[in-house]
C-alpha cells in the first residue's frame, strides 16, 4: 500500500562533515570546531531546507589510539559539548529539531531530565535526546572505570535510567501552572507529583523543578541493532538511527522493531526508523565519484589504517602498506557490519595490499549509502521509503556545508517533485513535524493521547 506520509530528514553533524578528511576540503571552515557561527550556519541551511532536525553525534571523551593518526582527525579530539551547543542553537533557530547524544552510563537521570526539559522550553518544543549506553572504552577511563561496563549491565542501567527520566518529566501535569495572582497560587498542588523511585541502579525522589515541556516530553532517539537495543527502541524510542548497509536487512530490522510495539501499548507510527546514509551527489555519476575520490586522496594513510584497525579490532601500525594483508590479523567476527566485513575478507583473499584494502574500506565506510546523480539518489531514497525499509533518513554529509548544499540544490527538488518531502513545516514542535503523538502523563487521572 502506497504511503500517505512524508519522508523525514535530518542532518548528521560531525563538525566538518562525516568524512575524516572533510576538514581538509577547501570549502570547509578549518576553525569551525570552536566557532559557533559555523554550526549555526549548518543549522540555518538545514532549517531553510525544512529538514526535521540536526543530529549532534557525540562521545564525551577524546579518542585513544595511534597519536600520529589522531593528530590528523579532529572529529573526536576537538568539539563542543552537545547540550551547551543545543542551548545556543535553541535560541538562534526557529523550526529545526535539535538532537543531542547523552550516555546513560556517565550521567545521572535527574541531571539529564532537567537539562533536556530546559532546552525543550528554550526551543519551544524542538529538542530530542539520543539515548546511548556508550560503546568505546575511552569514555570509561574518564568516569572512574577501566573501560566499558559489560553490555548487559549498560542496557539494564540504561532502561532504568530512561524510566526515571520519563517519570521526572511527568512531575508537572499539563495545566498544572495556574499562575493565579489574585489568589496567590502559582501551581495546582494536585497536579505536581513526586516520583519516589527506588530501583537497582538509581534512587531518585523528585520532583523535577521545571514545568512539563511543550512536547509533553522531549523526543527520544536511539540506535542499536542488538536484541536489548531493539527492545529498548520498541519500548521508549521515537526515532531509531540504523545503518543503511542493505535494503533487505534494514526492512527486516524495521519490521522487527515495529512489531514489538503493540504489545508494549505503543502505536508503530510513533516510531520513525531513519537509517544513516552518506550522500555524494553530482550532476553526473562521474562528478559524484570524483567527490568521493577527492576526499579519499586527501585522507592520510595513517588515518585510514586507524579506521581499519578499529573496524577489525586489530593493531595494524606495524604492517607495511605495500604488502599483502596478513591473514592472521583478521578477526573471526566483525565489530560492525557483517556484510562489509565479508566484502573486506574477499578483498584480502584476492591478494590486495594493505594500502589497497585501506582505500577500499575508506570508500565503503565513508560512502555507505549512495553516490550518483540526483535522480539515482532520489530513486534510492524512494525505494527505501515506499517499501518500508525506512521512514526517512539521517543524512551523513561528507563535508559541511558544501555536501549539504549539493543535496538541497540537486536532490531536494526531485524529492519534492515526487511528493516525498514537505514544502513547509507542518507544526511548531519537533514532535508535531515528525507526526508523533503527545505522551500521556503517568500521573494524570484521565487523559487520552492526542495525535
């Protein structure tokens, strides 16, 4: 059955772009990592295009690894704390949703609830929390841990963490603020609630000292393809960030997550599956491919070697670039995409050198999605959307703002011509623009969810 809704789109933001060599591109602002004007410019361009949101990817730690390679990759090594950035963007933009990553492993629920509620008020209802449990050892080193907690423990803590935050966001019911100057009553005490949570990981009395937000509560985003991740998404998420490696695999993921929701009392339409795709667009295929080649040529071999080492979880610093890849360095299973891992194994077995493998991996990793003409990219996106492999896309532009500009100039008109993407925002809040229902306050006596 043909869809009647519109495709959702978000801009994925690493400071200079998704490609590790993006900061070397002549159209980039080399000072952008510490210049708010650069990120505001990206936000304004995304808002002018009527995108749903801007997604600030984050890790609360600098990367660890080969110092020579890391000195050539500014993404993790120099960037704004995301909630500080969102606070500034909240008062300098008007319609664009604002998404920030905050880990349940290194914060307290009360702080997260208060921070996001505050930004939701500042933005008049446009903020979203991307819930993660963290997946890099370097983060734990800064938070009194020797690396990551076990996977199961992170998700157990994460689920309780989100439950507590939701409870705190319900502290004030809708309409609790009476603002009655004549009788001197600011709020209705019967619509103000103490949580009194006592669980395995958290003890939080509450209540939260800020009124219910314009969206009822901020929108929730989440990523993760594991069983615990899919369970968490079906129970709590409203945006799910998946990896667009294969349409059939993503369609199965889409169906898997959404079919879990009715048993949890949720409408599957209240969850938007949005794969992350890298877009390289040109007037011709050759022009689009040249953009990919340009950035790969700019990428230093040490950077490519580090990227490949992280994917294979193998130290390749001592391996010569002009020699065949040593088969004993291949792991039994990949850290990330199985399909990409199998492709790299086939490439290695063909006798290619380490340098050739690095280039091949870089092209696949930083071009995961679509490289081609506007019509080809629109065809790709339309097929994923219409066959329910996706409700929209998180666009991982190789360079910012130039790749964003290319997409808006070349692809967006074609999507609109096909009736796939909006001409104007439908509402004022992120929740309204995504077509999500208002959440029910757990303490309200009688309340029906509004759509």
